[in-house]
C-alpha cells in the first residue's frame, strides 16, 4: 500500500470518528469505534470498519449508519480537499468477537 493511501486512510478515519461522535445520535450506552479504514487505490471507495459495543446493538448501529450515510458522506466531503472523493461504506469489524471466541476455545482446552 502506498504512503499516500495510508495517509488518506488515517485522515478519513479521524474525520469519520469525529462525525460519528458529534453528528450521529446513538442510544445511550452504545459505543462505536472506527478500527480500520481501507481506501481503494483509485480513491473511489473507502471501507470503514467499526467495532460496536455492546455487540447486540450491531444491527441497530448499522441501520442508523444506513439512514445517515448520505449526511455523513456530505460532511466528510466538505472536510476532504481531494478528488475524487471516496464513497464510504461501513462494515462491522469482527476481529474482537473472533478473538474472544478463540480465547474461550483455548481456555476450554
């Protein structure tokens, strides 16, 4: 991955985290962390991986992001001074969940 893409990923991660914190109203007690951002080399698409706590609120959070995607995209586009502006897509980061499952299996052995 090029240094430029890494910098863009970090910039988008910071902006999206800020947008989620300031602009999106989630239920009390629901926490969302942007864990990773993956932008395509042509800068047209960005996958934003999020970790959701508690895990049972995943569907609620993803539905909320679905409804707010247009608004979040608009805010992000105003913050970024680049062309093309990447289109954001949210994905659930299951790394933490899988790590917990593996840890439980290891403890059972």
